[in-house]
C-alpha cells in the first residue's frame, strides 16, 4: 500500500512532469529543425532564382531571338548544380520548354508555384509537395520579363528526400537522448522511492509491534537523513515507553508492598488483641496506637494516590486564599520532630520572624512540606541532619530543606520529579510524592529545584512568588462583579 502510493505520487509529480517537458522539447525542437532546414532550402532556391533571372535578362539584352534561345538552352543544360537542383525554363503558356535534367518533371505534374508567381507582385512562387511519382520536392518559380521571348519564367526544383532524412535523423537523435534521460530518471526515481519505502515499512512494522506491547522492538537506522531521524525518534519513543512501563510495574509492586506492610501490622495487632484473654491496658494501648498510626499511614498513601490520579485526569484543583506559609511549615516540622528523634536525626529549623503573606492553598502547601521533609528524613541515616530554612528574596519566598542523607546520582537527578521514578529502591515510597509536590508548586507559579551530591546530601529549594497571578485574576473578577 505504502509503496504504491509513494511511487504513484512520485510518478505523477516527478516522472510525468519530466516526461511532458521532454515531449515538449522533442516536439518543439523537431518543429524548429524542420522550419530551419525548409527555410534554408527555400532561401537558397530563391537566391538562385533571383540570380538566374538577372542572367536571363542579360542574355536577352545581348542576343538576338534565336541565339538567345540557343544560349539559354546551353545555360540550362549545363547548369552546374543540376545533379541535385533541377532548373527549368517555362514558356509564356505555362509549359516547361527546357529542363536541366528532366529527372522529375512529367507533363501531368502540376506547378502551383508557377501559378502563384503569375499573380505575385514580386513574381515569385513557392511550392512544397509530392510529384506524381511520390517524390517530395520544393519548387520556386521566378517570372522573367524578357521582351520578345519564349521564356516567361525560370523554375528551380529540388528533392526534399535528403533534407527530410536529415531532419528525421536529428529528431531521432534528440528522441533517443530524451528516452535515455527518462530511463535514467525512472531508474534513479524508483531506487529513491524504494530507499524511502523500505525503511518506512520497517518503521510501520516496529511501531505496530511497540503498539502491541513489545517495547523491546527497535528499528535499524539505515540512512543519515530524515528517515534515519524518524527511526531514532521511534527508538527513543520505544525507550521511553519501555522505561515508563518498567517504572509503572515497579510502582505497582512498591505500592502493593507499601500497602501490605501497615496492613500486616494492623492485622497482627488486631489478632493479638482478640486472642489474648487477659491482656493488660498497656498492651492494648500499644496495639491500638500501632493500629491508629498504620491506618494513618495507609490513608496518607491512599490520599497521595488519589491526588496523583486527579492530576493525571486534570481534576486536581486548589483552594487559594491569603495564608501564612510559616504556620504550615512550622506544623509540618512539628509533625516530624518526634519521628526524627526516634530515628536519631537532628532537625534544625530556626523559624524566621515573619514572611510576607501569600496567596495559596495552605493544605496543599503543607502537604508539599511534609513530603519534602519526609524524604529528607527517609533518605538520611541515623545521626544525620536536616536543616530547614525559610526566607523572602526578590519578590519570592524560598524554603530550603537540606539533608545529609544518601544523595542522588547525577544520572538520576533529572528524573526524580518524574512520576513513578525511584532512584533508591531500598527505602519505602511509591515514587509519586515529588511528582505531586511539583504539580502543586507549579500551580502556585513556583518551582522545586533539587541539588544533590551522592553520599553527601540533598537540598530541595522550593520557590513561591509572593504575588500570585491568581490573586489578580480574583481581584479583577471581584471588581467587575461590583
Ligand atoms: P518516594 O515515595 O519514592 O520517596 P518521591 O517522588 O518523593 O518518591 O521521590 C522520588 C525519588 O527521589 C525517591 O525514590 C528518591 O530516590 C529520590 N529522593 C527524593 N528526595 C530525596 C532525598 N532527600 N535524598 C535522596 N533521594 C531523594
């Protein structure tokens, strides 16, 4: 199908156009050559006719009637070019009275050139046609005004067979060149079309395999042109699909794992509490605390998954209001104080006096802080340090969370805000936390930048503009409402 349509298009757009041009060239040059040769012959006959008419005049002036006739006969019969041009003398009655060879003339042959010359002002007549024997000739008649004579006109007749043969040869030569050009165009065009069609077909096959789920399928790049570039793009697409499929599978397995851990703890404690008949209050409280904490963890994870799914569906929305960022950051830090102490990780946070009030979604921003601080603790080892700072600069509020944890390798760093991406599989987590956080901060027109050195630590810098364009939109809406 592809071969047919590309070849067809090439045939119409390229080959057919070249064919028409060559046809026009052959026809046009044939016409020009034909005209050139015929008009050359005609010119030369006319020239001879003019010169012979002046010779006839000279003869008539210098000779008596009878000697004129004799000298004319001698002149005609010994005409130098008589092998290929026939010279005739025509009497006043329109009959041929003398001829240099008589090779062509027969009584029944008409002489339209003579008739034309009779009525033409310059006394010249011209004719191209066939004799009764089928021979093609050109004839020119020139009237001669000789007083008292039996000659009224001189006529030159030349056979056109040789001229026609010459014209035919030339046109044939041009046609052969044209056919050779067409053949070359056809061969090179078909090779060219084939060189495109074959890789395109391979690309189609590979793309279908990829669409069918075979993400390992790759296309061999055969040329260094646009088709080659397309092969590379499709291979890149397959790489990306393979990668995202792998990340998705890892995501499913890590989420299942994440869900199972708290469920196991909840189930274990619930069964312990049911089975133990004489349990004491302390054990029961301990069990209930674990159940409550693990349930909290589960619902946090489910919330994160739901947020992620809302972002994917484009149904993730924020509730903007004037808010104090420090209050949310303080709360997030406080939430982790206990856990950090348990993990022997020091949290250093000197709350600044105040920060400008911003326009944002306080719950979502708190969620971002929780996520970033959680990561900082999660990817730090006991004895580590997490330093949190908040300050305003250049119309922006910046919050930095720097840890002395495992760090991120330079290869992984550009990917870590990508959904499902996990650089470190030894720690719990679904790989969507940063993707969700990044989306939330982007919706606040801010950014999350991450600097990290492997085995040294990571610094996450959250930047939020103090003047949020959403606020202006809302203010304008309020004014127009009034
Ligand atoms: P996860 O739930 O796996 O932590 P995130 O989206 O929050 O998912 O983070 C993506 C990945 O980025 C993590 O798997 C981890 O490899 C890396 N990462 C994030 N924060 C840190 C950090 N503070 N230190 C080291 N690695 C980090």
